[in-house]
C-alpha cells in the first residue's frame, strides 16, 4: 500500500516537473521568435545576436542564418508533437509522415545551416566547435532514429528520437543558461563558449544516465527472486 502511494506521488511529481519544463521552454521559444522583428530587415543595433555582425552578414552566412532561424522553431514544434504521439496507434500514420518531414528539415536545413553558422560563432572557435558538434550529433541521432524505425526496432527508435529531440531543443537551454549567467552576474568571456557545449552535452548525459538506471531497475524487478524479496518485505 505504501509503495503504491509513493509510486503515484512520484508519477504526479514527474508529470508536474515535465509540465513546468514544457511551459518554460515554450516561453523561451516564443521569446526567440518575437526577436525576429529585428531580423527582417536585420537591425544590427537593436538585435543582441546581430550586434557586431554587420561585416560578416552576407553571402552564404546570411542565407544560413535565415534558413536556421526559420527552420529551427518548426523543427522544435515537430519534434515535440512526435514525442507525444509516438507509440500511440491512432497517431501512427501522422507520426510517420511528420517524422519524415522532420528528417528532411533537419538534414536539408538545420544541420547544414548550423555548420555554416558555427564557422563564425560568437566568441570564437571553441563555441564554433561546440555548435558544429551539436549539428553533427543531431544528424546522427535523427538518421539513427529513422534507420531503427524502418528496421522495426521501435525501442531503439524511441531512444534515438529522444536524443535527437534533446539536441533540437538545446538552443533553448543555451538561452536559459546565458540568461541565468547574466542574472547571477557570473557572465565572463568563457561563459558563452562553455554553454555552447554544456547546453547539449549536459542534458544528453542526464538522459543517458537516466534511462540506463531505469533499465537496471526494470531488470532487477524481472529477476526470479524479485517477487519473493518483495513478499518478504
């Protein structure tokens, strides 16, 4: 009885935490999109991102920038819809079509534009390598999710798709971390390049640790002596 109550409480707390995270990330995404009013046409004085970029804002970088900021929010929303529709039979057909659209969007727009923009990243090469690695990791995860789905390996598909979604929303976490650094007055020359790595490596590492712990717990519960040990308690 006690175990059941504790389990229900844990589920409720987890649901509340997920809801709050969704609200937070949605607010950050809307804030980012609201700033687009400074990008059409580019305002190099008002936009924090464009300050100091007048001399490089041309040619392929300019094209990559607009492709990335237009494709990014769509990819995040698509990823969220796919995460909540995965595994539900009534959404299976839509899930497949939306998944294909996301794969094309990521591989044709998000990853190439991210790689191009990483060559001129704010604060230099360390941040640039962080964003380039993020783009390549996203491509790997999305392609692995696609390959496993086609092969019928749905458990593996789900794990790779989750990894891909974490990477797609990592720019939102970057914004949160950068804002926190300003609020707590710990911003320095190294804050941005460090966050360029931490914003996607950290949540990905937490996910990997979390699902491995969960897998170990499920394995323990499935062992023959698990029931007898539970009864003995």
